[in-house]
């Protein structure tokens, strides 16, 4: 384990001493932090009757861990918890270190999970009822100000029984909380962050999903909708990467997956059509181009700009053949 400097310990203590006499209001409600042991992905998801919950509650770093800090929220638990785990502390030890240094631990609710799958949670004795948490194998669900004391257990059950990738299981936990009655105040915002299993050293490249619903009458369904769209664009982005490597067959597979997930989005149709036409499969591309041009003729204008940028063959006969379907 890396040695933790005295300066770092002092910074932790200072973080909780500053403004400690005036904790923030209880802006956050239910959340989950988790590790996917199959992929190594780490993630956190949260919902609250408060504006922009994603700005404070979830903190996740690839290869390190995930933190959710809520109730009378102290944001420093996020970056400090990740730093402690990064230098070698287990999630439970990191959480205990920060709780001991916090003068207002009684009003905090915090959960952490590390890249080894060790999870821990703290629900202070003065958190507003209904409040509690459940720590499972590689995850923790926690909630405060709930309508019923069954919310966090329902979240855990949903997470453990749902199939799919980590993001799907996190969303399932949020949906389960809503079915149990959720926040006694209602609902307003939600967020999800999922990162890759191994760090690239560049944090933004490690984000698989990073979505926020800042203000919405039904934030969890809206978050789920955006997650679906994000999945489609992830396939499109992977297709683009394959195209830069001249791996056309692999690119088309990714583009097709994107179209299947979100078939009504013209962006998902246009670029596969461009790829097909560029690689000699013109007849296969024409139905796709026709569908896109029918949605908005400006897609035809964009197509005509691609040859100059080197993104489409400089072939006037080919261009004319495609543009015919726009009429």
C-alpha cells in the first residue's frame, strides 16, 4: 500500500472542519454504488427531489472505486474517499477514516465500494427517517427521507436479480426504489456514472456513461431513456473508430447495433448509409438515405459536403445517384 502523507491527512481533517458547524440541507435521497465483478466496471446512480443531484452525490474513478455522499451532504467524501482508496485503503477503512474526522457524521449518509468489491456504508443516527442502507457483495444501497423503510432492501434485490450490464442493474435499483414509494417529497433529478474496469490515466476516456437529469417530473424514466440513447451512440462511436482503421466490416456491425437500439434517430441511419455507399454497396445504402432525407433534407446537404472533408468519395455520378432518392 502506498504511504499516505501527513499533508494528505491534514487536508482530510481540514475538509471536514471547514463550515462544519453549518451542514447543508438534506438534498439527497436514494443511491447505489457498485462493482461489476465480471467486467471490473464501477458505477453509481442516484435520484432525489432536489435540483441537479448528479453534481454532488456520485463520485467514480476507474480502477479505484465509487462513492455516494448524501443526506446533509458533505461533497468532500467523494474526492477524499476516492483518494484514500487510490492509495490503497479498502472502502470500509476509507469510509471509517472520513467518518471519524467528520464532526457532523450523525447527519451524513455515505457509501463506498472499491475495485476489489469491498463495500461499506454509513447512515448517521440523525438522518431523517425513513433512512437506512444495505451492503451486499460488491455494492451498497442507501436512502434517507423515504416514504417507507423498505426502499433500500428493494433496491438491493433488484440490483442482484437484474440481468444485463452494470448500468442496467443500477437503473433497475432506482426503479425499484420508486416502486416502493421513493422519496417522501417526490422526485426531481437523477444521475448515473459508470466507468471502465481499468484506468487509462485519462478520466474522460474511462467514462462509459455519465448522464444527468437536472430537473424533470419523472427523472428515472428519463434517465433510462437517455441510457438507451447513450448505448446506441457508444456503438456509433466504436464504428467510427473502426472506420479510421479501415475495418469496415466491424464498423458496419457497430453501426447496425446502434440503429437497432435507436432506429428512429436519423444520425444512426445516415452514417451507416455513408459507409455502405463509400464501400461500393450503393444499392444497400439507398433505402437508408431515402429515410434520412425524408426526415430532413439538410442531411442531403451534409452529404454533399463530405467529399471535401475526405469523408466520402469524390464521385459525381455516385453523388447524383444518391441525391435522386431525396426527390
